[in-house]
C-alpha cells in the first residue's frame, strides 16, 4: 500500500510515482509518507509489516529505522536481477539486516539474493500461485485434451509482455522452421510491449503471418479461452543485456494448470515451473532449432501431448496452489511475531 498522509498532496504524490518508477528511482517516499507509516504502526499496534519490492523497502526502512514490528520484504526479479547504482548499495545493506526476513518467488531469486549478501536462512522461497477457485474442473480439462488429440491444425500459444528478456521477436523464426518442416499449425502470440512492432515485422519478413498471429493485449477472459483451446504453450526466454531474466513465469503456471505442455528455456526460475520431460520440455536459451524440435515432437505425438498436459495440470495445481502458498506466508508471520 502507498499511504498519503495529507489529502491535498494526493494528486501530487500520484503524479510523482509513475515517472519515478519508469526512471528506476528508488527513493519515492518522502518524510511525510514515512512519518505517517511510523505513526500508523504505533496507533494500530501493527503485528507485521510486509513490504513488496526492494525499492520500496530500501526507501522506507532507511528512513524509518525501527518500526516497532517485525518486517517481511518480498523481492522480485526486477529488484534483484539488474540492481545498479545507489539502489544496489541500499539493497546490499538491506539484505544484511538479520531482523528483516525476505520472501522470494523462486530458488533462482534466492540464489541472487545470497550472492548479494543475504543469509540463506533469512530468505524463504514462496512462489506466487494461482487460485484453484478460478480453474476449470480437472475432468473437463482431460476431456478437452482427448477431444483435441486428432484435431488439426495444432494450436500453439505464447502469452506475455513483449519485452527483451522474453525475446518474443524470435518466435517468428521458430514458426518459419515449423512451416519449412511441413507442420500444420496455428500459433497465437498474445501480449503488448516495446517489441510488438519488431514481432510484427519479423512475422512479415519471414512470411509466417498467416500461421503466426499476433493479437496484442487481450482481456483476461479472452486469454483464458485461448489457453483452453490450445494444445501447446511456447515461452521463449533469454538473459537481457541489463541482466533481467525470467524469475519464475506465472503464465507458465496458467498454461500448465489447464493442461498445456510447455516448451521453454533453461533460464532463471523456469525450471521450477516445468518438470522437464514430464510436464514440458526445456531447451538451451537461443537454440531455436531445439525449440522447434520439441514443438514438432508434441505436435506429432498426440498421446505424449495429452499425457504431458495432464501431468502439467496436476503438477501446477499441487505445487502452485495459492491457498497453500498463503499458508506458508502466514506460517512465516507466526514464526516472526514471538521473536520480536
């Protein structure tokens, strides 16, 4: 939450947040904000303070010092993978604090936090998850997979922000390989971002626009429908020049949870979402031929595709159940309160 202690400052405060974040600024909280939060913790007898994002934790904790309650900080990929400058200095100091506990969403992020100075025992891996309440019935998924075993063309889907570390602009090259090999397929790319035009241009240049369809940003319900209608999910991934890469891959959970085997890359936390050779396939980043090989294998072996899809559904729903993961967060809270 961001609290604004004075109503007349609300518009000014909101106006400063967007530009600060886009510019990579870490000190977006002013003295009024931090004084208000200190007073709030005191007045409300707060039991736990949970801060999300490293930049917010650095700004808030450096200004307030002792808060009168135990502190948990959730760190994400953007916080750790390409921290630089003044923020990196502040982050390293924060990670050395023994009275602050950290939550990260993947082992890859924990490894990065430890490299920056955090004590391993002070960092808990608790992934983000998906709610079972929003998922179709498992029997419905199984029946849908069986119905699609002989369907043609094979339907492939990729979903995500069109940004550098996801390398979506390289997917048209994979589509070209599949076309050259004679595969009958339809591939939908859903998402918006700075690489949108490059994706479109590559698809045109490679003459795959009829098969590789770029939809742009779509409503959540539309994405869900497309996932249900698809046979295979493909997710490209690289390490961007600034160091950012896939910390976990929530969209891979969403695909797996509805029975899609996933073809992706051995980058960051992706291997924690995909059980290689059981719920999908992982290839080396940048190996487009290998990616095409795995797509072809799944496309032409409908029994394997169905088996892996059902395995993915069970794996994701068990390992990344948001209700169970929330209990892990609550358990961490319970452990910290008596120690404070």
